[in-house]
C-alpha cells in the first residue's frame, strides 16, 4: 500500500498537467461538429459519428502504443488545424475529395520520413523560432478569456450569464494560486467555479439519455485534381512544419529524445489509413505537448503518464461518437475555451521569455507576430509562414546568433532514437 501511495504521489503532477488537455479534447469537439455541419462538409449523422470515431480513436490508440513503448509523452492526435482547414473548404471541396487529398498528403509525409527529409527540415528551424510560433499559437486562447468577459459588442448589450461564468472561473483561478500555491492546480477550482455558475444560470445542457456505438463505414476517397492542388500541400505543411517538427524540437528542449523518423512515419501511415474513413491528419499536437512534456508534468521520467488521461478522453469520445453533439452541448463551449486559455498561460509565459532572451530576437519576434496574424499566402496559413519566414529572417539578419545556436547544438550530445529510461 505504501509503495502504491508513493507511486500515486509521483504520478500526480503528470495527472494534473493532463487535465487541461482532457478538457481541450472536449472543447475541440465543437469545431469538429462545425466542420461536419451544414456550413461545413454537410455530413449525415452516420458519416459524422464515424468520422469523429476515427478522428479521436485512431490517433489516441497510436499515442497509447508509442507512449507505452517509448516511455515518452508522445500525444498523437487528429490535427486540429487540419480540421479548421476542412471547415474553410467545406463548401468548395467534397468530403471524399478531401479524404483523397489527405491520403496523398500522408503518403508524401511517409515517403519523406523514409528518405530522412523531414529531419533535414527540422535542423534548419532553431528552437527560438519554434517558441515564437508557440507564443503566437497560444496567445489567442489566453486573449479569449478576457474577450468572453465583455458585456457589450458593437454597442449591443450582451447577456450577463457568460461574463459572470467566465469571471467566476478566472477569479477562482487567481485566488487558488494565492491560497493553495502549487499544491492544487488552479485550473481545477476554476473549472468547478465555472460549472457551478453555469448550472445556477441555466447554461448547462441536458445529459444524453441514450448511447449508441458509432458505425464505421469505409468512404473510398476520390482523387480530384483541384482538391489535391488546394489541400494536399497545406496538409503536408500542417503535418510536418506546423506540428511534428516544432513538437519534436520542444520535446528535445525538455531533455527527451523522441524518434523523429518513427513519428513522421507513423504520422504519414496513420493519415493514409484514417483517410479511408474520411479526411484526417495524424500528428503530434503542439499545444497539448507543451503541457504533457513540459516541466509542469513532473520529472521527465514520469511525464509520459500525462498522456494517459487525454488518451482516455479520446477513446471515450470515439466510443460515444454517435452522441457527440449532445455531449458537446452539455458544458458551454465558452467555458471549455476559457479553461483552455487559463491552462496555457504558463506555456505563454515560458515562450515569451525564450523569444526575448537571445541570441536570436528579430526572427522569433516576427515569427510570433506572423503566427498571431491572419496571413495566408499560396494557400498556406500563418503557422507555416511563422516558421519559414522567422527562420529565414534570422538566417539573413542574425547570422551571429544563428551560428552561436548551431555551435551550441554541435557541442551538445546528439539526440538518439531511444526512450527516456523508465524509473527505478
């Protein structure tokens, strides 16, 4: 009993760090339903439930297998930015055509991984540039917390219930840190306070009265030239430069040695297999990696345990995908997004410190600004250009800092494809 209690205490930081990711998984469900709805891909109920089951179930099974095998926090997910991209194309590209475009993207990533090309790309993206992207990716979540406190918009008075709920959660978050310090994760009292106010003000939805298992149906992808030209290059960039590469770079800064080629091969193969049931992009997820692989998850040797709760959430959503719409309506989406913003405050603070301490400053700052923008060029969004332009600017204008970072990397131990040793 004493050993079990001690092991539980050791695992507590990893569990606490994963709670926000657990919450975010359910928050993302609202975006998936938007993509599947009339203003997106306009899917039937059966298609929607099967697609949700694949989006959540397949990547989390892969994440569970890799995490257990390698003892590293390798949280593979269905790429949320790809889902947002699917929403933007829903009225111009069909479901089957998107599936074909994503399958081809997966094949390209798989071949690039086999040939070792993705590793060469990563070598040209310094960690400060990645932190610039991270700060830009995280900032909107934090800003939204305060946007939700608005009581009016464009001169129109808004209902008080939402600001009251968000304000209560924010107050509980701040008071918890003052009263409990590190003993209690502030996201927990914040979520409890937000839920309590939501219940008192009638904002909670009804709990689903029945559950049915999703029915997976093969949806043979079609290969439309217009869909391939429109979507495949973007999906390749999302899988590699926007997701896997910065996530792997961040994990290395935390002392991990993730097997880069294996991750990219699994990402490509998973995308190919998943695309038989609908468009998907299987990759590491940058924002959750900040939590599950970061210092808040405890000692490096046990941080892999932070993956287990999000995996459970993903499998639960996949299992009950037929009632996903009802589950998403149970807790207000505003509260879920508020929790995501509060959970990422620490990641934002760390990233901002990294991009201003040198030796690279201009490139990381501009990478941060680009990631925050709505920039779209050649069909590629701000996250892709944040890395490409940020790295290019530093290479051209901050050569001394670039050389200093390369010299530092050359003087350190080379990362190898092995796991963090299991504890004791």
